[in-house]
């Protein structure tokens, strides 16, 4: 039983729920939790890296909805052992992400806790939101970049092996400029946070389509979470335009399937509780 999915279903009568963000008029609201010993271990990342990533993973949701982040609300549970230097590092991580994406941090809440737990709410603006339910029959399915390194690096961290400071697990790279430019040709989209196979299952359910894969995708590729690459569908007639924009922004495209009648379900085990 997927308890996360079951819990969310309790609110399924609210049609706003079900995408990377909630769209109300031209505003998108997205929220993500980033908890110690659930999403990260203190030994793996600096406080600045932790705060930065907690913002980035939420900004990724906004981009996937074709929304531009404007404001952030932070909820931070801070260990009593933290000193002024620690607090400054945390703040610098939040400010670094905010500066990169032109976001104003407008408030939130702080409490005392035994471990570091962070929740970030991002408020974004959009003229044309993109939903998971927009996949059309015969659309091509594409994801950006390379998948697999985040899962591999996470396994190394669990084995107490050092990973590169440039690892996507530590610092996700968001191709915002590319996606905003290509959005006019995109029918459906979401970011890859849990793994390609699991995101495809969500796309299938939302759009009521199945997928015909052009070639087999290995398990280590399809189940690698924490990637924050973009997964999207588009009409074949727009392929050349999309490739041109990708080349301009130096973004790698992987066109791996087309949408067909039916549904898609993965047999891979989800990492959620």
C-alpha cells in the first residue's frame, strides 16, 4: 500500500490537487518538505547546501508548471545546538537560491527542534500553466539531461563514500530558461523527483494514456530520484523547434516514447512510505 498516495486521495474531491503546484487564477503555490534523516543526513551536506537544495527542489516544481517563482515562505525547525555561525550558513543557502531565481523571502516560521526540518512554500506567477493531464495521443515523451547519477551518488553516501561537489544530488541543476522558452510547445510536464518510471505513472493516470517505449530503459535510470530534470510531452510536428531551443541552451534531450491508448504502471518499487 502506498500510504502517500492513499492519504492524498482523501482530498481528491478538490480538483486543484494533483500537479506539481496548485493553480489559482494566475498564481501557482508549491510546497516541499526537506527533513533531516528523511531527505538528507547532516554528514552529507553543509548547512548552506541543505538550505539551498530545500529551495531548489521547490522552485523546480514551479518551473514544471511553467510558472516564475516570486515569493517564498520558510518554515524551519532548528536544533537547539546550532550557533550563530550555523544559522548564518542556513540563511546564506536560502538567500543564494532566492537571488538566483529572483525570489523575495517574505516570511515563515521558526521553531526549536532536535533535528533540522525545513518546509518551503513558493508562490509563482504564470500566464499559461502546464498540467500533467495534457498529454495527447501520439505525443512524444522527452526528459532532459542524464538520469541515474543521483541514485548512484546516494548509494555512495550510504556507504560512506565521498561524492563530487558537483553532484546533482547535492546541487540540482534547473534548466529554467530552456523550459520557459520551450513551454509554448509543451502539452504536459512535471519534474523528475521520485524517478522517471513513477512520474510516468502519474502522467499516465492524469492524462489517461499509455506509453510505447522506443527502447528499454534500465532500472537504475528509471528509478533514480532527486534528479530534477524535466519530463514533458509535445506534438511530433514541434520536434525541430524544440531541438533548436535545446541546442541554444545546451540542454540534452532524450526522446524515449510516444503516448498511446491505454495506461502505464511500473513494477518498480517506490521509495515512499
